C-alpha cells in the first residue's frame, strides 16, 4: 500500500464506506432479496441463490432473482427441504445468463443435502473457518456441495479460492450473512464467524478503484489479487475490513472514480 497517507486514505475510505452503507443502497442491490425474509434459513437460501446469479446487468439480476423466489413459492427453505419431483419440474425454463434450470435443480437438491447433514450453512462455514479467513471454508463448501451426482457444467457456478478464484459472489454472500446489521444493509445473522475473516467481493469496479488508490498492484482480479487486497484492507481496519467494499464499489459504480 502506498505509504503516503495511510491515515488520509483510511479517513477517505471510512467516509465513503459510511456514505454508501445506508438502507437506500438496498434499492438497487441484490441484497434486497434476502431482506424479504425473516427466518434464518430463508435468508441464507435466498441470499445464496441470489448471490449465485449476481453477475451481469444489475436490473436483470434483480428481475431474475425475484422470479426465482416466486418459483420457490417465496418460501425457499420449505421448498428446499420438502420439494417433490413435480416441484423440481416447475423450475424448467428458469435461466440467468449461463445458469439454467438444470443448475438450479441441482442447487436445490444439494442445499437439502447440506441442511440435512449440517443443520444450516452457518454451521458448515463455522466448522471449516480458518483463523485468518474463510477461503478454505469456501473450498470445503464447494466439495460438499458437489458431493452428489451432478451435471459437470454446474460446478462452474460455485468458485474455488484454492484454484486462484477471487470467488466474488460467494464472498459477497458471506458478507451479507456475517457483517453487523446495525447500518441496515448487511443482514448479520451469523454470529459464530467474525467479520475480520471476511474477504472483499473483488470485481471489476472494486479492483479498478483499489488499484487507483494503491491498495492493489496485481492486474488480474483473481485469488492472488484478493489476498493482496484483503491484506491491505485489514491494515486499515483489522476488525471489519470488508466495510470498505462499500467504498470501493460505490466509488467505482456511482462515482466512476
């Protein structure tokens, strides 16, 4: 990180993070989907499925995420745990970019398997969380998630940080679940994992802004870049480093920084 003004940079990013982490942020963000629900399991499942399709045009993401929840009867946990073959057939025709109804059908089956074996998603991630971060836990999650017979193509929809992926979407999902809800944006329903272990949902916008600010030198938005960015964000705030995702994203998307 550029020495110049670590304190000045921290003040700037703290101010931007606080500015963007406001309830109005929800209006244009996929996080609005898990905010529709009140029970832990519904929040987890709706959040995970929404994060999975969160790439591409934001309007399209929101349209398809709402459509997906409607297909699940707006009771995602009940659908996952109690679906019949007929229910699965009703998912036919769903598509978001390369994520189609075959992928969705497997996701529903895999989620039921996960809940039957671990109780909920928080319990799984807590079991495999490292002292420093959740990247190994994401790797283990992918292994467990695809432990049932599945279409090979479906694996690409869950990233693996140990294969040098930045795993943007699943890191975003984890931010939603873990970070404190006091600002009214993240949901903060997982109490057994510290926000200090979260990694920034690194994408084109946050990556470009991070480079301009001297927080990131690596040119690709991959796992190595994520490790570099995480390290620098933890210098700025070791307790809640991923609050800066709001600053980096907001500066990139809304301010064209």
